[in-house]
């Protein structure tokens, strides 16, 4: 009779809600149903789920995952080779970032001032200046942008390291929340969304709830922001968006 949805959720470390969603959108439709209509998964279904989770962990949107897996000309072995290449590239990137962090830590301990290039190695490819021109074009005439520029100009190397450390620690706790299957409109997720809003307000500009809603929309409509969050955990961007919206609704109520 295959495996129940609860068993598969336990095997894969996902929630039952996630498996129901994959079924609803046709990404992973169980091969069988029990006499009572309950989902039953075959070994082939588990193979497909493994491929789905590989691609999601690598940051692929669900529609792209479906297109990749449903390609009639695709060889299953090719999927594995491709995933291996992508994972190897990510490992190399993380190793470079870890080396940059170690360098920054060593320099700070020894009282050595890093060059501007060395200072921003810690960001890896997520260069904080990468979208500076676009940001100025979109928001350059706003008070929030002006305030952010004033604050950033005064920050020291230690300030930037503290900002990064706070953001990284927050992200780790949010990933743990996702792995625990916490809903976006739950107390824990809304509290982390509120921390996110206050972090922006503390370091960059006053971020009220309407502004926070705008940022949330950008996280899911701009693929660059989506990729930034989903690289840490598949579904991060959408979940954060929903948590920010729920937190703002909680405040408005």
C-alpha cells in the first residue's frame, strides 16, 4: 500500500502541509490512494521527492523544478550530475566566505585595519553596493534613503561586522523556525518578522509597518531578493513575506 503522508513527511523532514501543497499543484502526486482516499506514496514517489528537495535547497522555484523533472528527454542521472555540480559550486562559495570571515576575525584580533576590498570579502557575492545605483534611482528622493545614507556613512568596520552578525544570527533562527514547520502567521514567525523590522529601524532607517509590507512584496517579486533568502532555505522568502504581512496585520488590529 506504499507509505502514508505522515511517514513520508517524517522520512523527508518536511511538513504534511508541504506534501499536500505539492500534490495540489501537481508537483508530487501520490501514485496511490487508500480505500478511504488517503494519499499513499510509492518508492518512485520518494525518488521524485528527493529530487524536488534537492532543487528547492538549491533555490529553484517550484515551477522550474516541475519543468526540470517533467522533461521527457531528461536522464535521471543527468539530474544527479547537475545537482552535484551546483552543490559543489555552493560549497566552494561558502568556503570562500568562511575564509573571509576568518580573515576579518584574525585582523580584528590583531588590530589590523582591512582594506576596503578585504572588508567586503565577507559579503561574498552579496556585495552591499551591488545595487546602489538602482537603489538610488528608485528611492533616492525619499527620506528613508537619505537617512540610510547618513547612518551608513558614519559606521565603522566594527559596526558593519555587528550588523552582519545580527542578521546572520536572526537568519539562523528563522531557518530553524522553517525546519520546525512553524506557520507564517504563528506567534514565533511574527515575532521574528518584528525583529526584522526593528533591525532595519535600528541600523538603516525608520521602518514602519507600511514600509515593511512594501519590503515583503519586494522579497517575492524581485527574483534577486527571493534568491538571497531562498539560498539559505527553500521557501524562506515567501514565508518571511507572509510573516511580515501577518505581523503588520497583528499591529493594525
